[in-house]
C-alpha cells in the first residue's frame, strides 16, 4: 500500500501535470488564433498580390498607349496629362502593394515559426500522455508488488509457526 506521503506526492505530481496540460491547451488555443489571423493576412496579401499584378499589367498597357496618343494628335495632350496622373497613383499603389508583399513574406515566416512551435507543443503533449501511461503502469506494478509482499509475509509467518511447532516437538 502507498503511504500517505507517497499518495500526497502522487497527487501533487498529478495536479502539476493537470496544470501543465491546461497551459499546453491554452498555448495551443492561442497559437490557433494566431494561425487564423496569419491565414487571414495571407489571404489578404494574396488578393493584394493579384491586384498588384493587375495594376502592373494596366501600367504596362498605359505606357504602351501613351506613345500612340502622343503620335496621333497634339489635342490629346490634356487627356495624356490625366493618364500620367493616373499612372502616378498607380505607381504609388504598386509601392503599397510591394510593401504588402514584403509583409506577406514576413507573415509566412511567422506562420512557419508558429507551425514549428505547435509541433513542439504537440510533442510535449504526447510525452505527457506517455508519462501518464507510465505512471498508471507503475502504480499497477506497485500494487501487485505489495500484494506479493503481503502474501510472502503470510507464508513466512506460517513457516515460522511450523518451525516453532517442530522445535517444540523435538524438545519434548
């Protein structure tokens, strides 16, 4: 049988394991929220990348058209000026999208790091489950050993009683 001290130690260790399990579960929940946020940012960055590609294509098309407008007629100068203004805004947007692409790459790196941390947390959780299983097996083995010890004590007591009877018979 376990002593009260051993039971208290096992309860304390069990409580500690529960606390650690709650911490791991909390960390996993936080990481999942971070992953959801990172995935959302990745989707936004992909949409921005698509818009950037479209804007780049439009920018190239506008550049091609500019030359032909200048050759066609000098009266189109006002419209050409407006197109240049639009191109300027487009370039500014492209710069914004280029920055967004950099941020997207950073987010991807963060996502990778977070995935690695989640992997590590999962491994810790598996080890904790293995430790619980080992503890249960050890407790079972301890109980079996205590039963065997008590049985052997009873056998020894019976043999000693038999020995004493034999000794008393031999003395008479």
